[in-house]
C-alpha cells in the first residue's frame, strides 16, 4: 500500500511508502483521500507525516503518469483530466493544511516539487541531515500546482521563495532550518523520534485553545491558491510541458528528478 496509518492515544502516524520515492499520482491521491475520510479528527491531537521509502520524503508529482495522461488524448480530455486531478489534490492539501490538530512532517532525503508542497501543509517540519528541498517545476515549463507557492510565501521570506522557485536549486537541511522552513535538524534516522516528542507535547493542551491558535496563526491563502491553479493549468497545456515530460520518461537515469 502507498499509504498506511496508525493511531495511539491521540497521535496518528501517516506513513508514505510508495516506491520508488512517493511520487504523487492517482494511487497516492486516492490513498490520501481515504486517510482523510477515515481520520477521527475529534479524537486526534496530532498527526505525523513521514516516509518509509529510503530515497526520501517524496520526489513530487508522478511525471510518468502525467505524461501518459497528456499523450494521444484530445486536448479537451487532457484539460478535463488535469483539472479534475488538480482540484482533488488541492482539496487534500487544503484539508491537511487546516486539520484541527498539530501536524508534524518528518523529511529525509528528497523533498521535491509536489512532495515539498505536501510537506508545506504541515505545521512543524523536522528535517534529517539528508533532507533536500527543491521546486524544479520551471525545468518542466510549469510552476508548482499543488499549492506550493502560497504556502511557501506564508512560511518564509520572499528572498528564499524567489531563489527556490526561479533557480530550481535545492537547499539542504541546514539551510532550511536557517531560513525558518524547518523547526529543527536532527541526525539521520532520528526524525521520527523528534516528531513523536513534538506530537506528544501537542496532546497536553486544551483542544479549543490549540485549534483556535492554529487557525489564527496559519490562515489558508485561499485567493492565492485559486490563482495558482489557473496559472498551472494554463502552463501545463502548452507544448513545453509535453516536451519536458517526453525527455523525462525517455531518460535511463535512475533518479532523473534530481537537479
């Protein structure tokens, strides 16, 4: 299964385990939707999101699936299918973002593109030393389409946002902590331990006070998210994306998503 979860005394752990690196396509999207449908929010004080895949947290969108959806189909069907996926993934990301509990993300290795966008829905991020964060979407002729730009702008300064987006370069765990993207950096293999300590701390507080504080300090950037979806869909329907995806699927590089 691509996603599994367990609950223990108010703390839910969501484990991403889709090989090779938790690419976000229809299977992962459906699994996340099932998780949210079954989550007992009334009795959950904290959610931890982490990866059991060796390569990292997530390499981002499933580009092979995206390529298949844009090949040999009428343009109207391409747009309709992409629009439906984007609407669904935004609902998932927005729901995770606004869960009435504390969410903690544990990042190791690759955290790129859509995976980075998923991490940005978390209230607190813990990065292991191997973590690398990157938005490589401009290489494909698009921009992040899962809500990444508004959420990143909400969390860090504009200089960091522009550097990540306009250069496509990655930053490591040390830099991520220095710019305020993550709350702490821990040795490799210790991220989940640190996240569990944070989650347990979150269970100690009055529920109404905790939820109110989160909603006050972390508003959903709804207008920017809506605009991002429109920009993404327009750019995605141009030939530039198809050409970049064709190069990607033809690559024999084991990890072609790396810069």
